[in-house]
């Protein structure tokens, strides 16, 4: 397989391992509690209940970041998180909690255009990146061209992002011609070329300022975490066809007007389609123009695919004569099944027996389609909507929340988790809340934004307005002062601790709580994020009242730390002794006879005793070294 090489690669291919762990520190004044407690609007909940929406399972709430008494309830923010800080450090801080739990990653990294004029600096020559390159790559970084710098910046971030994905998850990366070739080769190396899904081409509108070719598109590069798993689980991606809501709305108007006069409804529906402009999304479905008691349908082909199908008599219901047989034969070899279709009014007959009947294909049964790799969405529309939402021109060229909503709707459901580590204006959060409001889902998002001003005043503020609602500003639209309802939901805003989890001497910081360290222990042992409720503990016992963290892969994992045994002495509560083992550890799982991994500051038990008890002792903090 071809490989990609660049100046500085050797210094960054394993850099993600050396990034220190930091803690997430909540900022209550910038957070938004969810009114419904689970991240969705009450409107969505009512709709889901009424329509028999998807069953929701799993823990939608975000665990308290402090993990101590008086911590904010888990459901308060709907499981949504906005983190302000360098995304490399933020991803490493999030990993112990969310590794292996993210269904969909979407990122919109710098396109490396060299454009200095954007609010979000789309240039890898930014001071932050230059400082990072100087520390990581060293003097070599001084001679790197912008493509080398971009690759050095992206590689460790993609390495970390890969660890967040579930086996059935996928990552989508927006990019343009500047780096799409390099990105593909880099992602082939990190995610595996066999997991490449597609280069989706987003046509965003013509530009007339080019001297040669008007480049009016960009890409969304998609890789699955494991395409083999998708095939084994028979997972398919589907999205709703556009324009259906307008068709159904017209159908309801006609039904109210004509009652059960289906011929009149059909005539009016065909006229409505004809009057639509060609650019209207509903016009693509104009063949669904017939109406009966079940709804809107299309008179589809009833013949055998490829020809050579069975021939037999089918009687016209009015003339009582055999109808003309299709040249390729009937689509079913069973005359009894054909009669059942006719009895159930699923066959569309012509005015008499001289025409071949058709099979009714209902729009309600064909609402989903395979996503197309090429699509059009006017790139200016998202900017206009954001300008209205934020009451000003705060962020140029934002991503389109409707496009991202399409991606999330085809890939996620229920309380699936979506991650965006280049959050920018918060489009991903907006799209998640919008999709939840439409289908009653409880999807959760994690947004990471490096720039403090953008994170506070654009990312968080946008999601807040979308969730709570806002008043339309004066934009000349004639709708000034109109109240726009909120979609519901909330989020917890966090920053990163200034100091890493471990001090320069390798010791655990004194302010680290048991719950915080337990996440790192679990991740170190399992490679996945700590679930909200470990399998061995019933719901409500997430507060860590004992050293038991959970059971994974047949191993029980324990942590003696920070007075969890109510022994506040320097060594007593954090040291594994025979008394602690029999009186405090083994009694937690009395019938468990599998191996046990116990983290503690020290061990006073002999090696033979540890082996007899099936215990692997690991000393903190040394066993937790990155």
C-alpha cells in the first residue's frame, strides 16, 4: 500500500501517547441545564410517545465531572458537553470517559488555505500550532512548509479520535482540494484503507472570481471504524428523502377539501406538482401522484425483472375480462398471491382490460434512500441563518446544520453520542438538537473549541439560543421581533485544568477525586470509557461507595484511593493488606471467583498470597503512567 511521508512525521506518529491527561473543570455560569433533564425538548418527548417513536435506552446524562457529594445530577445537561481548550489536550482528557462510545465523529479542521481573514484562523501557521510544533517537532518544524505543518497537526488528533469510535461508528471529515489527497492517505494509514466508505462531494454554489476553473465544491471524507462489523451486523445507512413534508402537507389539505374523492385528490396533486419550480425538492417525487384510501402511491411496474416470468389470467375488476399480460411476465409466480394483492386493493388497474395493471408503491413505504455521494446545498444559506440566529455577522462560512443533520439522521438514533473536536460556530450541536426535536431522539454531543472567545461567545451561545429559543433580529426580512421556539436540550461547559493529572514528579495531584481517578484506571485496564453504571452495580450506585469500579472481560477492577475505605490516614485507606482484602474487597463480590486487578498506593501482601487469591496488584501512580 502506498504510504505518506512528510518532514516531522517521525516526531508525531506516537505523540498522542505522550499527551498528558488533564481534568475537565465545569464552568457553571456558561452551562445550560436541560429543562427536560435528558437533552430533548418536551415537544420531542410528546411526539415520540404519540407516534410510537424509537425506544430509548442507555444513560443520556453526563456524569458529574467532580464526582463528589453535592455534584450536579447526571441528567441536568442532557449528556451534552462543550469543552474549551486545545483539542489535542481535550481529546486526551475525554478519552477515559468516552473511548469506544462515540457513534459518529464529524470534524471540520482547517483547510490549510492560508486565508488569514477568518474569525477562526484557517491557517496552520497560527501561533498556537507554531508553538506546539516547536515543542513536539523541534527545530525541524522551523523548515516545514504549510502542508507538513498541517499533517503534523492532524495526525495525533486523528489517532486519538479513532479511539473514541464504537465498532459500528464512523468519522466524517470536511476538507477541500488543498489537503484532500493528503487526508485520504493519512486516514488510510490510521483507519485502514479497507474502512474507507466514500468521498462525499458537497456542491455549494458557483463562484465567478476564478481565472481558470470555478471550484464550487468541497468534500466530506468518510471512514468506518470497522466495515466488517457493519456487514456482519447488517447495518445500512439511510436518509429521509427531501420534500416529503411538503407533499404530506398538501395531501392533508386535499383530504380535508375532498374527503374520500380520491380521483379529485389525484387530479389536484398532479396539478400541484406541475406548478412547483424545478428546484423544489418535492418535485423529484412527482411520480407519487395517485391517491387511494391508504395514501399517496406510484403505479409501479408489476412485471418479472429481466423477463421470462409466469403468464396467467388476471381479471379486470370492472370489465371482468382478462387483462393484458406484461411482456416479461407477472412479478409473482403465485396466482393466489396476485389475487390477495387485488383483494387488498394493492393493484392499480387501467380503465379496461387492454392496459397492463401496475403494483401500488406507497410513498410512506419509500421515505428512505441510500445517501448520494454528490449533493447540492447552497453554501450561503447557512451563513444567512447563523447571522439571523446570532444577531450579527460573528462567524464567516459556518458549516450547514441541515447537511450535518442529514449525516446524523442516517447514522445515529436513540441516545447515540456525536463528537466534534473542531467545533467552531457549534453547527454540530445545533444539528443534533434539531434532529432530536424532529424524531424524538436523545442524541448527545461533545464539542471542543480551542479559541476561548469563540467557545464562549459563539459555540456555546449558539447552542444556548437554539435550545432556549430567540427573537428574530432586524434583518430586513419583515419578521423582526418574531419569537423562534427553542428545540430543548442543554450542555455543560468545561475548560481544561491548567495542570495535568500527574505532577512533574509523577504523583497524582492532591485534588483528584476517586471518581476521576477511577475513570483513568478503568480506561487503562479496558481501553474503553467507563460506563455510567458498571455492570456489577445497580442503577443509583454510581457514586463509588466502595473500591469496586466494575467487571470487564471476566476481571474485577478495584481502586484503593482517597479514603474510599473511610480510612483517612496517609497509608491506611490506600494500601492493600490482608485485612483490607478480606474485610473490604472480597465481600463486595462474594461469589466472584475470577481474576482481580487492584490498584493501590502499596501492597503488604506476599506474592504467593496474591497468586492464590487471583490478584494482580498495580501500584499507583506508576501503573497509570501514560
